[in-house]
C-alpha cells in the first residue's frame, strides 16, 4: 500500500475541525451524519479521486455525489480545504445568499457534481453518471455516499439493480452505516438486515470495513478497483457523531441545536483538534 497514512489522517482531522467550526458558527445543524463520513471524504479527496480545484468541471475528473445530502457540511469543509473555494466561505453555511446551502447544490458550489438532499435520488443520479461515462468509453470513476436510513427508499435498490445489470464496475457506493436516522435507530425503523449480503444479492462486489479507519477504506477501494465485472459497495461501520465522543454518545444527534452541555463539548472538541494539529485553523 503506497500511501501516506499520516497525511490522510491529518487531512481527516482538518476536515473534522472545519466541520465543527462551520456548524458551531451556524448555531445548529446536521452534526451526526456529517461527522460519520469524514474518514471516507479524507480518503477520496486526499488520495483517491482525480479532481482539479482550479477546474471543477474538468471533463476527465472523477465524480462524487453525496446522496445523503444532509452531510453537506463535511463535504463543504473538504472542498474548502482542497481549494475549490476560499475557506472563509465556510462561515456562510445556510445563510441568505450563500453558495453553501444546507444540502449540496451543483449550481451554487464549485466541486459539487450533483444537487442532492431528497433522499434516495442522489444514488440514481450517480448511476446515471457512471453509465454515461461507460457509454462514452471514459475511465472516470463515480463515487457516492448513501445513508443507512436512506436505504429505506426503494428507489435506491432499483438503481443498484440497474447498475449491476449494466456492469458499472467504476461505480463505488459507500453506505454510511451509522445505525441511526432522524426518527431513531435504523433497525427499529426498518431493519436493514445485512447490507453486505444484500448488495451481493443485487450483483455488487461488496465488503464491510471499519468506517473510522482510513487505511481500511483505502484498501477496500483498491480491492474494488482490482475487479472489473461489478459495481462496488463498501459498507462503512460508523458511529453517528464519529470522532467526537460526546456526540457519539448523544441520543438525538442527527440534527443538533446545542444546549449548554453540547456547546461546551463541541468547543472542547474544537480545542482538542486544534491542539492535535498544532495550530488553530482560522476561517
């Protein structure tokens, strides 16, 4: 494995710090599901994806579609750190006139390939992008993150069956299996059973990894690329609020309007990350 793990882990910490500052400045937001996908974003944008921040519409780029659009804050932090737009823009999240709405919008934000937020629809768009690239004989990869709660939507499974039928082997689907959704534990809303087995049954090359390990995520992507017959599903075993112990343990952590205890814990997490990185990231 010829990657610099320390570099990716530092990038992960930078994304987590900027995401926390971004949401803290707004005063509320989707903390839980933004934090649980940060390791995956760090691997994709820090090591794997072919993108150019100076040319966001570069025709030969790899595509990324955040189907679980409420995770937008961490995607914005990632794009800012990669230079797609000035870092200070992060502080305009969800404000009037912003280019960073609550959910990603391809018409507003440089680096966003598809407008998402209505759950279940983003993955269909990702499948369409992957099919278009295949029909055009392009070697671009398409990466998409879906939520475990989002997979309650039947449209997702129609898209997966279509992707397998067309052998879209350059499509990667990451399932953020953080085990919670807006109304409670995912298994109590609709028991998802075994995601890995389900994706295998739908014709995917499927594997489960520790979603907090950038090493395991990277290795899974490499395994997926080594086979050329099937689309790839990587099931991320994550925790809602990942990387901030207080938020991991908070029962209602999908969307948080912080109380005093929350505020204290979030500021402590920001200070911890600043100290770990050796400097304050000033926006």
